[in-house]
């Protein structure tokens, strides 16, 4: 059974101590850190300042656990680093930030840093598309080379234009660093590109190292769970950080249209043993249920789906 994690997107008001204690109490094996206390730049989070990192790591190690429970770890850090900027200076700055995240990940004993592609020209614009993919691959390779010294993986998420798995495969033909892999947000290719999961896995399998899980429904154009407001400050922030961010009408895991059993069975048959991480995007969608409701539901549901998958 793969290990179960959650993204801190679910709990935008929690501090580091509450993230750890709640994750343990809710039955998780680990946490994927995207933000703490509403701050998405983890290099600015007080608990992760260089002078506080040892204390934060020690709190993680020694936080009380229920009898019989296993370890609780930081499985990875989710950055806003992306290499789709056309300006070399901006890509160099993204590389500098990525390196700082790698150093933080190593100090927190995490396994990876998540990055984005994030947007590329359409296939009809062959020259511009080829140049964009070369630039993104270069950024991934440079960051992967640096991360190798820390034994940290750099994982590109299926997000934005890279939610189309054929685009990921096209990009990875140019990626040489063995430390660079793929984070499969299982929802995105299915929802935004209507990809059959078998096709997505076929395209991503050589590089697959981590997965995100979420659920959503299809509503009429005149009705959304966000009261038809897709330009809220939170969503504007998401778009500013991630140019490929797209709206979906999310619901509690297992309560929507996402075929969890189909994806779980496919990954189980493929021998996948990476993390299964809930990404409850309350940070970007404040109308979603609070973490006290959403987070405890996922571990038993995901474990049940996985154990019954064939």
C-alpha cells in the first residue's frame, strides 16, 4: 500500500505545528508543503527560516503519535517555480529559487521539489513551441543537476498545458537529468483533456514518482460551486503564481465524478508505490469545506479504494 499524504493547500490558516499534529491525528503518513499560514513562498515562512529549520525538523520527529501509528514525514515541497518565462533573466531567477527550495527540502528530509512547466505555444506554432520546450527542459536539467547533490527529485506536475500527457512526453524527450521526474495530478488530464487514464499512464510511466488526488463535478455554465465567481482574490493569486491554473468545481473526495477505483486499479496493477497525496485546494477556493472536514475523510477512503482495486 502506498503512503498517504495531503497538500497544505487544504489548510491555509494553519501554522507548522498544527499541520504536523493534525496530519498525524488524521492518519496520514506525510505532508506535502505548499504553504504555511497563507504564505506560499516557503522561503519566507518563519518556521523554515535557516535559524528555525532544525527546530521545525525536531518537532516533526518528536511530535506525539497515537499508539501503533508509523512515522510522519515531509514527502515533498511544492514550489511555484516554473520555466515557461521567455526571458533568460527570469528563468535564471526561477532556478535560483528552485535551488533554495532544494536546500530547504534537504533540511526537512523531504524527497522532492514540485515545479511547473507551465504554458507552451500550441503545436501549430512549431518553432515557438520547440523553443519553449527547450527552455523548460534546460531549466529542469539545470535544477536536476543541482538537486542530485542533495538526493532530491525535481518533479514536473501535470498542470497547465502539461496536464496533457503527450506534452509531458514531448518535453521529457529533452530532459536528461535522472533526478527529474513527473508528478501526476490524476485529476487534471482526465478533467481538462478528457484523457483515458491508461493513455496518461502510458505517457508518464517512465518518469512517474508522485500523485495528486482530488474530485470534482460538472455543472452547467450558469452554475458553479464558487457562485460563478472565478475571479476571486484567491483565484487571481493562483493565476499569478501558476499561469496554467484552471477552474474546476471540486467536491469532497469520493463525492464527485472522478473514477477513483479505475485510477487506483491502474496504478496498483502497474506496481506504483509512490505517494497518494490529497490536494484539497481551499487556498485557491475558499468556498470549499474546511480542512477539519475534508482531511480526515481521505486516508480511510483512499486506503479502501486501493485495497479493493483490481
